[in-house]
């Protein structure tokens, strides 16, 4: 099947021969965006932990880039467009050099708050004001707090959710550290693939694992650093210990059944169907709170380990280049219901646009996709990339109408991500991988221009 492709390619400034890269400058900031407890959105009963916009801005004298992450379920294309327009007009940050990522915590309202654009711009403005001479270094570690979440249920022998220890799962923690020329930490940008779903049934505002990890890192370094989470390809990755699919699920099924409603092949949002005054339910939910803190600490410690001892030679002079394109794949619309375990039925629908971004900072390539991607697609990209230090940030620069984007092989499984996807099989994996590889080549296989030992 031939793919229709609309290309929007933005590459930085003048020919390389005419450029003289100056020393790197970096600024970072964090802005609290927690809603007022007296006016919480519908469905929320309190605040478990505070949520933030975190931003890093880079400047090399010729061009700028911004790495921004919001504690949000998703960021709309409208918000990304507004932010990118303002970043370009105010600070000359090209659209192709802005990565605006959602942490995808399930413990915040889905949908953009009216003030979100200004909150993001406020964080970026503070980061620009704090620009100072800096250097950067990259490294990777491993963390085992994630697991593939699709398996064959032992009772029904059909696809359902649970920890599949044998399924595809990328344990890589990619870390990009920024520090002053004197060695004082400024910021860290880290990438990992896991869903922020542990606190979802509390019905309280929470940054979940991403927020817990960033808070741990910032506290560990006495709030002298801004720790910016980057959502890896976590479309099929859950926390390895996750109560929702066991005891809490059984409680919900029983409660709904008492009202004549069968949710055995469904998953109601939030904590619907849970009596939070029941001692057993309260205990299980409190264990979820504790697990969120524990997993944030574990992932945070691995990031700290990489920052201390596993980084490559720091660079003080780097080139910054970015590129974007939109690929399209055939779409479909589901005509039946059911969460998982049975093949869906579909009719043809409009083609689905998927926006891709690649930003190269020195010898590091950070790619962005505006959807939830299965981990195998990111693993394929990294294995085929000409840049050794390549990472994928998903839920970045808007929201594609695709739903989940499984890899080709996964379309043969009746998992909830597959049956709910708005994409036809056989297109997206290759379109995304080859599209991002094209952008990486556009940005140059190596933008490194020199550093210091």
C-alpha cells in the first residue's frame, strides 16, 4: 500500500560553512500548575501531589531549542501550535526545535486547561532569563520498573492486561545532563517508557511516576536542578506492580454487577465503583500511593547514577538543528464495543496524520511523535538510527487522532490498544521509523563541534 505523505520540513538557518557556533548556554525552570483545591475539576476529590511545567532552553549563539514537559494526560495540537507560535516570535525558537511533551499521568484532567498555554510560556520565559554558559553530556542506564502489559489471560485464554515478563519492553533510561562550566547542575532531561497510571483510581491530582521521579531528583540535588521527564514509547508499557488489574478490578466488577452492569470487558475511568471508605479499598489505594513514591525513587536513583558516572565526554560547543514532517496512514473507525479479547469490526475512515519531529543537539538525537507508540517501534528506530544517542519522546507536539500506534506484529493481537486504534495495520511502524530516520539525516548525522575533557 502506497503511503500518502505530507511533508513539513524545517531545518535550521544558514549553511554550515557560514556558521560559527558559540559556547552553549542553558536555562531551566519549573512552574507549578496545580489547580486550586477549592475549584478542582469534576471528578477530582483532592490533591495527592503537585503538578508542574518543566522547561529547558538551549542557545548556541546561532539557534535555540526548547525541551518542555507538562504534567498532563495529553497536550492538544491547538496548545502546541499556540506555544510554538509564541516561542518563535518571542525567542526565535523554531517550531522544529521545540519538543512539548505530556507526561501522560492519568491523575489530571484530560483536556487542556484554559491557562495552560500561558503557564507553558511562563516556564519557557523563566528558562530563557536564566540562560548561562553550560555544557552537556549524555549517557544511558537501565530500570526495571516497567513491563509489557499485554498477555493471554490464564482463565479466559484471551488477551487482557497484566505483567507480561516475556513481552517486548525497553528498560533503557536515557539521560542528558546540563551543568554550568564550574560543574553545578542546571537541568537533566531523561527518557523512559512507562505509563503514569498508578494513582489513577485515587481521583486526586497527581504527577504519578513522572512527577514522583522528577521531585525525587530535584530534592536530591537540593532544588538546584530542574528534572524534565520525557515520555518514552510506553503505549504497551505499565508499571511492573499495578493493582488495577487484580484486587481493585475484582472489587469494581462486583460493585457494578450489583447494579446489573457487566464491566468484565471494560475499564471504567478513575475510581468509579470503589467505596474509598471501605478499609480494604483504602488500604489498596494507599499501597498504590506508596508504590508511586517507591518507583519514582528507584527510577530517580538510576538517573542519578548515570549523571554521576555513566556519561560521555561533556560538550561545551554544540550545533542545534531540527526538522519536522507529517506522515499519513490509512484510518479506520470501530463499529463495535469491548475492551479486549475479541477482534473489532471497522469501516474505512479518513487518513490519519502523525507529526514527527527530530532535534539534534550535538551528538544526541531526540525524536518526537505526537501519539502513544508501542515500544518495539522505538527499539527499531534506535537500532536503525545513524546517531548512537537516539531517543524517542512520545505524546509530543500535539495529539494525533490515531489512538494507540501498535507495531505491525502487535496488530495480530486483540489487545485493548489494538482494537481501539484508529489506524489500519501495515503502515504506521514503517512510516514513523523511516520518517524519523529521514529527519535525523536532515539534521545531520553528527552535529558535534567540540567540547572539553
